[in-house]
C-alpha cells in the first residue's frame, strides 16, 4: 500500500519536475542569472519562491534568487510581511519589502485593480533594477494562462495569453513564469502540504471580477469535458493556422 508520505514525495517530485521542464522548454534560467521573485504572500508565489530557491541550492545550478513583496497602503493583509521575511530567511533568500501608495482616483476610467496591479509591477521592475536582476519571476500558473486566453478571446476578440517567457524593454529584461505547467489544484496541494500560512487580503476594491466569472465558466466546461483546462492550454501550442479563417 502506498502511504500518504510516499504520495506526498511522489507529488513533490512531480511538482519540481514540471517547474524544471518549463525552465528547460522555455530557457527561463541561464547561468549567472539574478532573479527577482514577486511574492504576494499567496500560495502560488510562495510555492514559486520555494521551488526556485531549493533548486538554486543544487551545486549544478548557478543562479541567485531574491524575493520582493510590495505592500499597498490601505490594503490590509491578515498576515504581515514578517511571515514572508521568516519564510525567506529559512530559504536563505534575501527579502525586499516595499510599501506603495496607490491613488485609484487619478484615472477613474481605469478599474482600481488594474491601476494597483500596474503600480505593484512598476515597483517590482524598479527593485529588479536596484538589485541588478535582469529577470522577474511571477507565480502565474497554467490555469491563470487559460483564464487569460478565454478573457482575451471573449472580451477583446484576440487570441493571446501569458507567455512563460517575455522579453521586455528592448530585450534588456525578461519576465518569466516557471509555474506555467502547473494547475491551480497542484499549487493548492503543494501549499497545503508545505503548510503555507494563508494570507487574506482585505481589499476595499475587491469584488467579483471577469476572471472569477471565467474561472467558473471553466469549471462548467470541465463538467462537460474533464480535461478542458489542460486541453485549452495545449491548444495554445497546437495552432492549425491553415484551418483558421
Ligand atoms: N504585492 C505583491 N508583491 C510582490 N509580488 C506580487 C504582489 N502581488 C502579486 N505579485 C506577483 O504577481 C503574480 C500574480 O499576481 P496575482 O495577484 O494574480 O496573484 P495572487 O493571487 O495575489 O497570489 P499568488 O499568485 O502568489 O497566489 C504573483 O504570483 C506574484 O508573483
């Protein structure tokens, strides 16, 4: 009989293998890289940080990981940055904590979440520059990419999503998503297994988003076709242009 411990071991090995495969397939990490990892405190970015930091301990690997958390004033978190500091300390990773103030009233046409996310991203780019990191790693996973694909088709009439590797600023900077082959269920299981502390945002602007609605739509699709999410992801790598209008 396979014990729970054995199952966890197998799962963890597979989890690391999928991150490794994404790194290999998309050339996400090169020798000497200094990688800034954006850590929101959510399960995905904590998992990302842990996996990248643990891989980096392998003498065959030659890259450095730095973690950054951006706290947004007026958006209270149930768990403060101290948990993240301890998390990074245990991994032996340098931790950068910054606070920003976001005025969402400046541009009332833009949704508050968009403005806030833009400012957080901007701060991550600034920190990356300050710490001489040419790469920024984000915790988006396969299901985020599938949701983005559907959203872009439904709301914008375009087929695009989240690339695993995106060159930016005239190829001087690279955004990477090493969790791109992992599902939300897998990162949830990893977080549970590793007993990550849950952080709950109490954002005054948070309300039902199009992304939430699309996620529910995908749940309905999976009730019809159990592999809908993985097939939609696979579809992005299997485009039959000749059979498109
Ligand atoms: N406050 C933040 N500070 C640093 N990085 C962040 C922050 N918020 C988001 N990020 C980065 O952007 C990615 C996507 O953000 P998003 O808001 O979709 O994730 P989340 O649901 O808050 O948390 P997670 O993806 O970590 O579970 C995160 O995985 C993380 O890498």
